[in-house]
């Protein structure tokens, strides 16, 4: 049922219409959740998971992107470098009206510079230089890039856990399959966070800093879990490894941005940070506080964007200190690192002002290592919730509008509070059924030799 629903969503996106997309999205995520029930997961084997995942990913790559035009923005930004020989940070796609890819870019992004980091700008430039003016080849380049990143994540998870259920959490996740179809670079960010967290936990701070920095050079938001991990390392292992990881990452990021145009490379990103999405937590403030006051949309979004950054940053710092306070559990360091990193990411996904479905990949990939935890349940729930909100346009009906703009933000607010409470009581690592503090034998291990 999971495979059928996912394939229907990819292949029949336009045919099934908004109502059909809502149904198949619900069926896909519902079937995915059912895989982790005790009876269902007993039948999961690595061979079955890989076979089903390979089928899904193959269709995701073959099928044209459904529901998003981001892949064509990637292509156009790459062509600004490889074809037009200008910076994607100081020029916009709309400046090149004769470019054969411009009509494929969403209208709202034709006059915005690249909001992606220098590493992804370089990859996009190389890719578009190789694919030339072929739409098919260009599309396949970005889709195959994300498929390869997903495969790399599966390899890391399998080598770490030898657990087919952990594999299934990534390999069969409808949100990640859709991200491959759209060629979304968020899978690259998730892979960097997964690998960097494990390197840091295993005692390789410089390598970890470099890998985490690579993720930030795709999307700068990866600096948030990086900061959380550096704080965790400092609190657990002292100043030297935390300084090594943090300094390495900062040097890599700063040098890359200096080489890419200094502050010019940050300009489009700062501009985009003031945007607001339909189902963010801040939709509540928009409807119940700001609009009655009479604030203009530009002022409203700017205030909410700044407030979101303050809330998320404060939340992450406080939660990391809670989780590393004296007496807090220290078992399975790799698992604890994953908990810290994903908690930071979820804080952004719950409280950020601009959130899209494929952003969930940032959390879903590393949290697979602790798939039986409350944190994993929160991450999977957020992915399902936000995917359903974007399954159809708001004009489709009042019910969807109420769900996307009222119910989802309210649930996100509750989830943020629950995340804080669980972190403060050291329960994020616990399975949902555990009502008290986790015992060591109930913790899901993420080390090379997991507990039986």
C-alpha cells in the first residue's frame, strides 16, 4: 500500500487532482507509520527494504518533478555561472530572458538571487555545464544527485546499525521519496548532518566540522545543529574538541563565502529570511495578533522572521544545556549526538517562519539511527503534517485552508512545547510507550556495536 500510494502520487500527480493527492498522501504516510508496528517490522529485511526503495527511487527519478519548480531554480542558478558567467548572488534569472530554462522557473523566484550556499552553487554550475541545454539531462542530474545522497545515507545507517527497520525509516519514507523526485538539495543537508554528527561522536572533530560545514554551504540553516553539536561537545568532552569542530566549520564556511562574493552571497538569503509560509507556527500570530493591529505584510513578515530566529536560537541553547546538565544520561554518545542535532533541527521545523515539506529531510535522515525514539516520532509526524498541508492549493476548499493555516500551526506549537518538555526530562530518546525515564537497555543505540 505504501509503494502504491507513493507511486500514484509521483506518476499521477496531475491526473488524480487535489482531492486525490490529499488521499494518497494520507495513505502513504499512514502505511509508512504502520511499518513500525511490532508485527509489521518483524517482517522487514534489508533485502525487502532495498528492493522496495530502489523501485520507489527509480520511479521518482523517471517521473518529472511533481508539485515543485525548485529543480529549475537550481538549474537556472547553475546556468548563471556556467553559461552566463555571472554570480547567482548578484544577478537573477529574470535578467536573462532568452535563456531556454527561464520559463521553467516559478514566477515568484525569477527575480531573486540564489538563496543556496556556495557549495551547491558550484555543484549546480558543474552540472549545468555538463548537461547543456537539455531539460531532461539537467533534471536527471539533480534528481540522481539526491538519489545518490539518499543511497549514501542508507549505507551509513546500515553500516552503523545493521538494522533493516532503521533503513526503512529513510528508504521508504514518502517525504524523502518526494524530495528525490523534486531534486531537492535538502537530502544533501540531511546526509551532511548524519555523517558529521557520527564523526563528532566518534571523536573526529575536524572531519565533523568539515562535513557539517559542507551541509551549511548547501543551506546555511545547517549552522543551527552545528552550533548545538559544538555546545554539546563542549559540555560533554571539554573545550578542545568543540573548538576544533567549531573552528574548522567556521573557517570552511567563511572562506567559501569570501570566495563567492562576501556579503553579496548572503544578500538574497537575508532577503528570503523574511518570507512566511502557509503552515508555519507564526501563522497564528499573523491571524490573531498582527492583522487586527493593521500591520502591512512586509512589516509583519519581517517581525515574524526575526522573532522566529530569536525563538529558535534561544530554544536550542536552552535545550542543549538541559540535555547536558549534571546527572543527565550519558549512555551511547553517538545516539546522544543524534538527539541533540535533530532536536535543534526540529526546533527550526516547528518554529521557523518559512517551512516547506522537503525541509523535513534535515531531521529524518539522522533520526533514523534512533527510529524507536520519541524524537523520531516527532520528526516523522512533522513530515506527514506539513506534506498534507501542501498536498493541494488552499483555494481547493475551506477545510484544507483551516487545516493548513489553523490546525497545523497549532499542532506545531504544541509539538514545540512537547519537544522542550521531553528534552528537559531526558525522554527524547525513549520510545513513545515508555512513561518514565529511560533505562540504558531501552535506549536505541547508534554506535558501531549496538546493544541487543
